[in-house]
C-alpha cells in the first residue's frame, strides 16, 4: 500500500503535494519522495522513513513549481532504501506508483537484455523503462504510456511526467 498525490495548476504544487502526502502518510512509512519540474528538468527528492524526513531534506531548497508528483511508500518490492523510494526517473520519464506489477521480473530481464540499466529493486522502475523504450520506437508520450501499461500485469494507480512534455501529466489505474 502506498500513497500518491499529483498536482498541476497555477499554484506552487510543492505545498499542495506535501499536504496531500501528510494526509496519506498512513499508507506508507518506509519512504517518501516528490518530483518537481524545475525549468526544463524534473528534479527528484527522496528520503527513507516517514514524510518528515523528506520535509526536512527539502526545507532549505525553497522549491516552487508545477507539475509535482509525490509518493509515500510501504515497501512491497525492494527494501526501504532511498534508491527504492519513488519517484523513479529514467531518461526524463518520472513515475510514482501504487500497486504491484506481477510480471515485473520478466519485463526487467527483457529490458536489461536490451541494454537498460536499473538503479532500484522495485517493480515501479520497470514502468519508466517501458515508457522510454516505446518513446525510442517513435511513440508519442500518450501512446508510450498506454502501450507500456498494456504489457504489465497487476493492479496499479500511477502518475507519469516527461521532461520533454512539461505541460502534461498522465495518470492511470487498473483495478486499484
């Protein structure tokens, strides 16, 4: 079980998302993280433990922007470490996810065989890699997310950002 909060709009999304994560913290105490568009780049901030750890870590940063996605994690795949905390980013694609991708090991092996390098032990990271693979094959952002999710088995709710399309956020769910 995890908590996801996403914001895109005219206000600074950081306090909106942090407030939402506070309300969902009971859904995950292992780690917390946010991703925020900073100009043309999406920056990731993550910490292990309760949300207060993330808040302490970013307090001095004075973060401001939109879109912002956030996550509190209860570890299902991978230990509670900063590397396993969400959001996960690969080549500009950023994902937060609640649920379980049942065929993630199969997908991970397939992606690794084609040159993808993983930085976590999570099932979530596979999603960002699948999306990048589809983008490399010429799909647009919407198509890449749709095609990637068709390859997964399991239940999920997720939010996805892409640096090359900063005005867009894609959210999806499957039985979650």
